[in-house]
């Protein structure tokens, strides 16, 4: 199924009730658009130092099945095209955006994907904030999974950031943590033992911090669970094994550090809620996007939607660009 490039791109008032679009990707039949109601309440009993709703996936190779990239318009107005900044989350790197970068560049957008160190919310956000200051002109800032924490904090008070785009991502408010947001709703498959100190899909690696001399913990995703958790089994086993082998770990401290003032309070935002996400519960994604007054698109995509369905991701970025130019 090819994503419809004719979706409306009208700018909506910042504080209206969020607009929610929904359509099925190629794994379902047909396209529908519907208004969605806010979700039911529940409790997720995952404990430990690393509730891994901040996980995202590496994508150095595209899967066999993916939505075709949307055809991007080359002129929306006389305004200059914004720079698209893509921010990865945990268990990933900039290569996860490769199938999104290509069509954006083909449409004439400047695109950059600076690395995320995955050490702490404050440190990762400070680095990105400094990086953004080197970019002239308007910026559309895109984050996936834990990358949502990073963009939410890095964009605050930056007048060049015209839009935030969340892809299966966290959109935290002040004092939120990965841990607290994950605990709001059930649905994550990150553990099969709610009493485990560390979710059963993760492996801890203790190491000595060379600067402080203290012991810290890096968290890796177990290779045999990578394909289901991050890709909902929508790539081949061999491709998933390659991605698991090249994953980047996240420091456990990043998952419990509190977020600061949210940039989405003053910057328009768009959000992809991935209904087939096995890492962040879709209800959690929906809750955060609704709270942020984001323009919401829901699709039958997995956690790493930029890997399996780059066309949907590109289309949402294009909508944000068109609405803010």
C-alpha cells in the first residue's frame, strides 16, 4: 500500500483538541480515517533499574516488506526548506533513519542525524541543543523512542525549531522518566516477569566509569528477542540478527532521570502512534501525544516504524513541514 501524499496540511490551532488520523499499513487491508478516543487506565507492573520503554532499534538494512516512500512536494511556499534533524533512541544509531533520509534528500531537504550517546537525558539533550545552534534557518526535529526525551529537552527555547515529530516515541512532561511513563499502561513485551529487577529481554553489563571510578550499568537487548520486540517480526530473522549484533546499549541511568521543561508546550508537534509496538505500549504513546496536543497519526506499525514503514514516517514529517512553513 502506498501512503497517500494528499493528506491535508492545514495548520491547526496550537491548543485545540488533537486531530487523530488512522490508517492501516500494508500489513492490513484498506485505509481508514477515524477519530480516536482517549484510552482506558491500567497499571504496568514492571520494576527495576531499566524499564525499557526507551528502546529503539538499529536499521542499517531495510526490511523486505516496507511501505513505499511518499512522493514529496518540491515547493510548498517560497520559504526555505527546513533542516530535518533525526534523533535515534536506545539500541540504535543514525543508520536507523537511512530509508527516511533518502526520500527527504531527494525532495531537496537538508537532513542530518547526529549521534545520541545514550548516557543520560540531560547529557544527550545538552549535546543536541548545542548541535542545533550550529544550524541556520528553520529546523524540524524528529525523535524516535528515547529520542523523544532528547528532542523534548533539547528544543526548549530554541526559536529555530518550528516543529517536533515523535515516531513511536516518548513525549515527556516535566519530571517524567522513562520508568514512570512505561508504568502507566500495560502492553510492553519487554519482560515476562513483572517482579524481575531487570526486564527479562535485557542483559546488563557492569563497567567502571573512567572519569568517576564508579560502577555503572549498560543495558543490551537480548538478540533472540530483538526481532519480536522492536520489529514485530516484520523483517527476516537474518536481518534482525544483524541489527541485534550491532546495537548500541543505553546507560541505565538514562531511564530513570527526570525530564525538564517540555518543548512541546510551545512548539507544534506531530506524533506517530504505533499500534503494533511491542516496547512502548500504544496507550502510552497515545496518552503522551494527546497531552502534548500533537497532531496524531495511528498506524499498524512496530516500534521501529522508520525501519519497516519509512513512507509513513516521511509523510508525517512532510505534514509537519507543510503546516509550519
